């Protein structure tokens, strides 16, 4: 089985990296995404809190943490989404208006 998040062949903008996680811009959504380096969907409460802290520091204040696994459902990763994100609206999936966070 091949996992794009395990391999991370293409790294966009690198925001942060340590032994447990990496934060890069998502290639599809162009927003910060934190990826748990181990291929799993089950992490400790401590690691979940650590991931939340790291992504919150990197994301703009108006962002929220989207913990829903969409395109890669079996490798834990979260996105810092803007308030206008709609996974079912193609216009906002890859484009956020005048700036990256939907502000006119």
C-alpha cells in the first residue's frame, strides 16, 4: 500500500517539522496542513493537544482546525481552514477569494 502522506514526495511550503509531525501547505487546498508522521488514525490525547497547539500557532487567527479526513482517509492530518471552506463547493475548495482566507 502506498500512502502519499507517508511518502511526502512533494513538500510545498514547510512551516514546521519535528520527529512526530510536519506542517506544510496542502497541495490541493493551499492551506497549512499538519501531518502525523506515523501512518495511523489513532493518537494519544497528548499528541492531539500538541498538534492543535502547533497548527494554531501557524494558522491565521480566523482559521479553524478541520480534523475531517477527506482525500486520504487513513493517515491522520488536519487542515487550518478559513471560515468560508465548504468541502462540497468546488469554488472554495481551491480558491479563497481575494486572499487565502476569503477576505475581500
